[in-house]
């Protein structure tokens, strides 16, 4: 039975990377109270929902994606009461809240993992994770060839009470993030309870982190990774630790729980897999509701790959009856403004390199056009905090401040994701730009030149990125065509993307190096750059048009 159209079919969801959004208590790290104080900003921006990155108790080995207690808030971010107050305030302001659930792994400080370390090989405590004997004469080699997303082997050897080396445990991410064994009924039961814990508190949705890692092929066979191979899950076929079919039984259990709360509670899958068709399997009618579409940012600023990403994604999702989603940036990728000013405009999450030159003026121009493209596509859209201010990747953070585990795990060859996580500039003309109290240091330093990119500076500037986003989001709310499912490509040159939504709305994006002519019978609703005249679309420009006069 098709359900009525729910808010998550076409919502614009704003990603709050909590530690970098707004700091109320002056410790230089964003927190729940800081977010609550800024809810009016998000209402004014015009988004429908907020996705908050993990806020649970955590030693922060991976920015909070390493969780010691899934039912409590980390003191850095506040308290459970603060979370409840935020939920109430957001709902009162008309905003939905999506929380982030990394269910593939816990922190190494989670009581379960501590118990496992203190228990014998083969014990029930160890069976919640993947503990295995090593290979080699004395077990000195990892149990298989699996690799960590942050570099190096996916196994770490334990040391027993007698100081002798013991079994190995599996971590597809950092060693501080041991993988749970989801075939264990205790793991499943505990997470069922965690889902209810948060749905009972009123959260509207959950992002399920690293979903594709949640099942492993029994027996944990070698993947056949070449020595020194990088974690590139978007290319893997039949991999024994990624996108394994058994994970779908877990997703069905999750869906059953969400459904008991009603069709307006939702999940979004973080699944970086090899094709839109594989991704569509995560959003079959009895599984998760939506999934991030990483093919879109991977397409770069390239008309052919963008068109293909749009078509293949829509087709694959149509097969399973799920809405599309679109995203340009997140806390895991180089900010798209910087990418779009580089020779290679595409991205692969978590495989960032340092300091590649970028033409930021060109990147800004394209980022403005990309925003109008994304917000004109049918389905939901995710905005990453700061993209609405036109923030660039900070590529020159001092090495001693880098915190992403990738930096250490890659032997200081890959700087990691800190450059897209620099705290937001709110106001003023010097750091910390209103992010924290004036005498406090943000956890990562902000560039001095962000004084022109603060919320305050951009708010009254008709040409700012913020004004463009506000205007686009307001139009998106008021134009029914933009919230419908209709979508029809229009004839265009190969370097141009042109499509209609409904009878009277058209989006045209000129990705070519030349100006193009625009149909004389249209009215420009919104343009990503200043137009020379109403009949010409300059390069790297998007227009929203009214077509029926
Ligand atoms: C994906 C998250 O987005 C990323 O930030 C995190 O490092 C990994 N999953 C591991 O939880």
C-alpha cells in the first residue's frame, strides 16, 4: 500500500556538525545550547529539518562516531535534558530533528568492549564483536586482509593480562571503533531498544551511519585487497565486508520499529556503494526510507556525469518507490566550493588530499549554480552547514591541530576531513566570529578572511551566497512544482542541463565555456549570477525560470 506523501519526500535538511556549529558554554566546541540559540537562523534560512551529527557520550576518537553510551549525551555537547529541550524548541519552530546513529561499531570504551577485552576468547562477551586468532605461526598476522577506511589493516591485536599478545579484533574504521557482530541477538536487541529510546524522546528520523558495513560474509574470508590498497567502497563488487546482502534483514528490523511510531518517522542511509541500483536496495519499501546520493557529488561539475547521476539515481529509486535525495557536501568531503575551483571537481569521501590549488572565484560561481541545480531537483536535499555562506575548505590547518584519524592512520600523508569542519563564522570581524565567547579558541582555527562570510555580513548583502540560498529555499516552498515528482529534461546542448518541473517551472544550468541564449518567452525567477541581459545565460550559471506566460 503506498503511504501518503510524507515530509521527508522533499525536505531540505540542514546538516549540523555539532562541534562546529555554535558554542554556548565557551569551551571552543559547539554544543546543543548553542544550536538551540541558532534555531531562528535555520527557520529564517528556510530548511525543513536538521540532521545533528552524533551527540552521544564518546571519547571523540572520530569526532563522536565512536560511542561509549548510546543513551546519553556527551558532556561536551550538553545533557539529555538539553537534548529534550532542543527537540521541543525545534518542533515548536517547525523544524524536524534527525539524529545520527553509528550502529556498525561502538567506542573501544563502551562497557561491552571493555567486558570483551576482560573476557576469554570464545566468551559471550567477545561474541558481540569480531575477535579472532591471528594467522601465522604465533598469530602474529591479522586474521584476514581487510582494510580500515582510515588506512592500514582493519584489525588490531589485543594484549592479555599477562602482557602477551592475544586475539585480534575487527574495526573497519579506527581501532577505537570496534565493529559489532550484528548476527549476535544481544546486539540486535540492544539497538532495537536504542531506536525506541530516541523515537520515544521525539526524534523525527535517524541517519544510519556506515550501513553497508553492518553485515560480513560468514567466515570472514579475504577480500583480495592488494597490499596498501585504499578503502574505496564505491568500486567494490562482492566484497566480504561491504554491502553484504545479510544487512538488509537488519534494516527490515529497523523499519518495523520506526513504523510503530508512524509514517512520519524516517531513516536515511549512509551507504557508499558501487551503483544506484545497489543503493536502491537499501530503500525498498520495507527497509530504510531514503539514502544519501553520493553519485551526485562524485559527478563533479561535469554535465555528462551529472546528467547520468540524476537519471540513474531517479530510475533506480523509481523501481523501489523511494524518493531521491541530493547532496553536495558533508563533514566527510572537501567543501564543494573548493572542489569546483579545482581541475578535478569530483570527490570521493574520506580520500582527501592536501592543498590542491583551487580557483575560489570560479568555485564560488559554480557553487552558486550547483545550489540552484540541486534545489530544483525532485526529492530531498541536504545542505552542509556553511555551504550557504560559501565557505571554502580550509587547506592550511596546522598539522599539530589535525584531529581526523585519517591523518595518523595514513602516516601523515592524508590530512583528512578537518578542513571542512572548521567552526562557522556568525558575526564580527575577527575569529572566533561569534562561534564561541570572544576570549575562547575554537577547536579548529578559522581563517581571518571569513569576516566577509559571517552570517551577519551576508545577511544584508543581496549578492551573498546566503541571500541566494534564502531566496531559493523560499521559492522552493512557494512553488508547488518544486515539491512535486514531475521532472522532464528539455532539449539542450550537451554542456547544458535543462529540465522542467511541472507546467511552468524550468531550471537551466550552463556548464559550458560559452554564453547561451535563453528562450525569450520566459521570466527569470532567480539567477545564480548577475545576468548581462535577460536573453543570455553566462557560463557556470543556473537560472530558475517561469515558462508559461
Ligand atoms: C561515516 C561518517 O560520516 C564519518 O564521519 C565516520 O568517520 C564514519 N562513518 C565512521 O563512523
